C-alpha cells in the first residue's frame, strides 16, 4: 500500500464544499480544512503509486473549486 497526503488550494469560500466532496472518494482516509498556504489536507491510501496518481488526477482534481494540489507520498523507514 502507498499512503500520501494531498495538500489542496481552493477558490475563496469553497473549502467546506470541497472537503465534503473529497470525503466520498474511494481511497480518501480523511479530508480536513486547515489554515495556512493550503486550504485542505487529505490523507489517502492506494494499492500502488500508479493508482494513487490516477486517483488524484481523475477524482480529486476533478472536484469543482480546487485550484491546485500537491501530493506528498509517505515514506516508511
């Protein structure tokens, strides 16, 4: 399994609707609105890196109101 955090910037005033929409995507563990340079942090899980990329591009980035994403894969020591 591959875990990652996806940092998301949204249009002004759209964070709560984006969090609600992202929460129902398969592979999303949690989605929370935060303050700072990003508006939302999403914890995800996928079978492999390819599946993770497809989820972010095809499902997460397709949610209306998202302006930018940054995917941060988790490394295990």
